[in-house]
């Protein structure tokens, strides 16, 4: 009896449907926001090659940083000639110092990582080459530390193994809180602003293609109130050929047969696109640390004048980048020479900091309570042997 009732209940029960437990919390919408891909190559194409604000911000930083002279010094002296300086001054046969550092700084700003390859040489490398970041991949070992770097071009792969002796690759990366091996690019942080700015530019281009009018209406006042198919096709063809685009801007329109043109001005939403574009441009400049004033972007003035903005640009953006890269290269090259040296920017030869450095020199030189050795250290100069004897 019980077996019969169980079979009857199963027959009446609805068939089981297998579905995800999270399916009921997934909502659907009529449209989705279209963002550009976030891989390195796509970000470079959209944020640097295809966006004037991103292009100019990156160019300003890398050109300013590459133009800063570098000096080699140790605890006792500053060298006018040094093997490390010789390598830095002429990294390879195809690039000078400025071109080499522009490429290295550019890779760091666009991908968050900079890779320098050492080529040949009995002690110091004979040449240094900057490798493209999107082609490089790090190979971690069992303990998580890198054991090699793979460089892939056109389906062919070359492995730079890390083992005994100095590493053949110098990897300089920006801080990334969620990645142990790769750096975070400013372009990643500015990606949303780049999409908004590019979308606003496309909107403006569409307005120009339509005689810079957001909309308008041709009203037919015929007896039946409706155009025939042939009349409609002819009207559309006439509009496309003779009244749209920048070439036909301002051209008079000849209407016949009960047609009347009703122009429409910019709506408030259309006017907001210009402000949206400026706000996105300021966010891109903010991500890279470039004062909007230097890029010609109107808006709130953070700095009182152009000179102050220029000095802040060097102090807050250019010098930290140049100092970090110089220190990383010096530490890497020490593995080849076995000699501890310091590679640093020469602040006294940066025109933007001339007034600031002059004031610092004057202030330090007038400090009678400091010894000559202490004054030199405050100015970033190596101590002389006489100063070492004085402190002893």
C-alpha cells in the first residue's frame, strides 16, 4: 500500500529542473555599458595612441624625466667619467640616453612594468635594451619568486633564465597592492576616464557630421500627411548628399511640396557632454600626476600660476620616477661590477628647480652650525676625505 502511494505521489510531482543556485539573483537589463578591454595592448591603443590627453600627459612626463642629467657618485666623490656613465650615455647602437629612458619611462607609465636587457660585456653590459612589456611574462618558481622571464614575439619565445650571477633582466615595476609580480599602470586607474573622454569625442564628431545640430525635423504638410516611398527615399538622399557634414555646413535648403524644416537647438543633456569631457580629461591628468593647467585643460585652478604648477610637476611626478629608475638600474649594475655606486638625477641642472635649488644652497651655506661635510650631505653631494677626517 505504501509503495503504491509513493509511486502515485512521484507521478504527480513536477519534473526536477537543474539550475544554478545563484540564478535567481541574476538580473537582466536592456543595455550594458561598453568598456574597452583592460589588457595592456588595448589600454595603450585607447589611452595613449587614441586619446590626446593620455598621449600628451605621458609624453610630458617621459620627455621631462629623460632630459634630466644623471650623475654617478659614491661616498667619497662624484665621477665625471665612470664605466656606468659610459653605458648610460650610450645604451646601444640604436638609441642615445634620452631615447633609451623615454622608452623605459613610457613602458612603466603605460604598463606599470619596465624591462631592461643586458647584452654582452665581460663585466658591465656592452649594451642595454628596453623590452616591450606586453611581450614579457614572468615565470615563478615553486616558492613564488621568479626563476625566468619569457619574451614572446610572433609565436616565438625566448627565455631569460635567472640563476647564478647577475640577472640578465632588470625588472622595474610600479606598486601594485594585488599583484606580487607585475606593477600597476596609471593607465589602468585612468581607464574609465579615457573611455568617457573618447565617447564624448565621438559624440562631438557625430554632431559635426550632422552640421553640428543635435536634431531637427522636416515636417510634411501635405493633404494626406504622409510621403510616398519614392518621395521619402529622395528626401533622405538629398539630405545625405547636400546638407550633412562639415563640407555642407550652412548650405541653404530648398524645400518643396509642403515640406517645412523645424530646427532644434542643443538640449541641456547635449550641453553637459562638453563639461563631462573636461572632467574626464582632468581625471586622466590626475592619474598621471600632471597639473591640468600644463595640459591646457580649463577648470579649477589648483596652482596660482604656471610656474608653480611646473615646479610641482617636477617635484611630485618627474623626479620620483627618475630617481626610482636610476636607483634600480644602479643596484642592478652593481651585480656586474661588484662596485657600490649611486646613480641619481642632478637636481642642479633641472631648470624648473633652479630658483628652489638656489634658495636651498643659500640657506645651507649660511648655516654656521653645520660642518662642511654636513652641508654637502644636505645638498646631495658626496663627502670629501677631509670631511671624513673632520667627523672622525
